[in-house]
C-alpha cells in the first residue's frame, strides 16, 4: 500500500487547532447525513462548525479534502474496533472473525454520523483514501494487516487476493442490505456472513 494521503494542508499543532479540525469533521458528517455529498460545501462546514471560512481553508483546500479526512477517521475507528475485537475474541480459524467484522461495520453504519453516506469514501471518490489504490483495496490491506498480526497467518499474495475479493463481495452485499432497509436487512446481513465465511474457508488454509 502506498503512503497514507494527507488531506490537511498543514497539521494542527495546538490543542485548539486540533479541536477545531475535529469540529469541522463532525460538521462535515452532520451535513452528509442531512444533504448528502452534493449538499456539502466549505461554507456550510464553516457555519456548522462555528469557525471562520478562513479556518477551513487554513487546513483544507476544498470539501473533498474534508471528506477525505473524515473517511480516514472512519477507517481508523474501524481498524481500532476490529483490532480490539480480534484481541478479545476466541476464533478457531481467522476466517471465523468475518461475523465480528461485519457487526462492527453495521454498527458504524447505524451510529456514526456521516458514515452511512460516506462509508470509506465511495460517494466522493473511489480513490479517496489513497490516490494509488481504490478505497476497497485500502480497507482490504488494513484488514490483512490486522489478521496477520492477530492470528499469525502467513502473509502473501494468496491472502491479499482472497481478502481483496472478500471485501469487494462484502461491499456489494452490504450495500444491498442497506438499500433494502435503512438499518440493514438482517436476512441479507446473515447471507453476507455466510457467503464471505464460506469463500474464505474454502480458499485459504492457515
């Protein structure tokens, strides 16, 4: 995976600046829930975050950069939650963690402002998380690193390919689940787990 993108024009150095940037990201998330990506603008972000428009441009060149920073924050939250679950859980095989990963994604979809619209950046740009890779590839890479660390499985092209396919397939089925039901059709969510678990156990040893 290429080096992580840096949507910020400059890193906030002081605590006040860090808090201001987080308020901008929170404002971005709220506006996404209300109006979608098309309704997002730097002016609305500034108004909602109660900062001057110059403060937005001090850190972000445009609304895409704000959405990118929010998507990266979402990815960090997702990675932290998956890592904690893998550490806590007792799985007989690493592929058994599929259900836990889906649960974390669904919970974020239901509870984190802006996530149901932005997810990991698809609505804004298929390469929002990383200019060199599409968003699903970045998510698959993150999951691969967590699985290798938690279960000690051998990393390599087979594992990378299997997880890339699993993330693409899971993304499509999860989108279907939320398209049918705003909180996620439980029957389709169950099918997603069955599909991904069967695929991974059939194709990967270790």
